């Protein structure tokens, strides 16, 4: 049996969603034009994943098997609405940048997959740690991919915030391909290759 620490740490490398499980690629490709967008989407996903895992685990013996997926979607959607309203109220610029991808967290295969494969079969503590580990791994993946694309495509890091850094100086000619849709595929493919080379 995996230790409690192991439930958390597996999501940081062994089961890191976009690079090991190859899940959640739609938001991974769509919102990582900048590091801040990637981290923002990742934080929203962490919140929904942890909260939904806890509730699914608490109700796992109450929810009938025939309606379990529909029930999981209702639970997940409730937390997504909370995230959407909080983002809209307190970080409106991030809300505008992420757009339709916040409501689409409802159908994110990572969240529904963890509810079905893990939270519905394990205790609340294990489910919370699993959700936190997978969520933080996803957030770090999006932040890293966004940082690589932003640095190469714009020459900046944390653009749009007070902490913005001009990585290569003002004379840098940005490789704008990296902040376009094809650049997302190329960058993700290269990172997937590196992860495979590094192995377990």
C-alpha cells in the first residue's frame, strides 16, 4: 500500500498529468501562452480537484453506481462555479485570459478520472492528498510550459504583472511562433520527449 506521502508525491513526477498520464492536454495547450496563465489555470484545477476528491470520497458509499458519473460531474461543476465566480471577482484579468477554459474544468479528464479511479475507492485523507499531488503536478507543468513559451515567444517572464522580467533584454527578437497554437504542440512534444528520456 502506498504511504500517505507517496499519494502526494506521485503526482509530482511519476503520474504528472500532461507528461506521464498524457491527460488534460486541452487546457495545457490552450492557456500556456504565458507563465501566469498556466499557473492560474493550474491553481483553479488544484482547488477543484482537491475539493471534488474529498466530497466524492465522503459520499462514495452513498452514491449509487448507476448514477456515479453524473453525480461526480455535479460535484465537480459546483466547485468550478465557485472558482469561476472567485476568479471573476478578484482576478478579473486572469478570468478574461482563461476565458471558456475555466468552465471547461468540469469535463477535464484529470478531475473526472481521479474521482472515478481513486476518490471513489479510497479514504478522504488519501483522496485529498492524491488530488493535491496530481493538482500541484498539473499546475507546475502548466507553469513550466507557459514559462518556456513566454520566454522564447516574448522574451519575458510573468508578463502582465508587477514582477515582469525581460529575460533577454530589450533587444531580443522574440520567436513568436512559440506563443501561437503550433508552438504549443511543438513545445509540449519536446517536453514529452525529455520526460521520456529522463524516465522514472
